[in-house]
């Protein structure tokens, strides 16, 4: 028997996670954004272009976003292949979050990296 209440709860949680991830990715709100050494070594104009491309990315598909949470992506900027990944930590940043849909117990960390650093 299908448990519609549980199914609806899971859909709602996924939508909340997606909205929180988009808020961090697009506006830098609700978490931390870090970059790897490879990204940090680029020219400031290149970093700016990469961040702008990540902010405006909207090509999420079932293939590249199977959980529909907008927590990972890829952009090509000039000769740079760039990934970003959002991870969910507890408030101490020492363990995974107990509930990634709850911003009161979750610190989102978006890491921006060159593809060859992944």
C-alpha cells in the first residue's frame, strides 16, 4: 500500500532543500561558499565569470540532478571545466546535518572546484 502522507512529506522536504540550495548558489545566502586552490589561483575576472555562471545555471535535468535538489553542477567557462557541490553539515561542521531541509540545524557549504580537482 502506498503511504501518500510519507510520499508528500518527502516531496516537500526535497522542494525545501532545492530552494535552500538555490538561495545559496544564486545569492550566497544561507551557507558558506568556498573555492579550491585551483579556482583561487585563477585571475579575478575568471573567478567572477565562474561565479556568475554558477549563479545563473538553470540547466538541471534528471540526468545531472537525479534527486532534484540542485546540489551539484558543471559549467564550462573558457578553458575551465568547473564543478560545484553543496554539502550539508551540522552546526559544528564536524558531521553531516541531521536534517538538510532544516536550516536551523544545517550549515550548507558550496565548494567550487576545477573538474580535475574533484
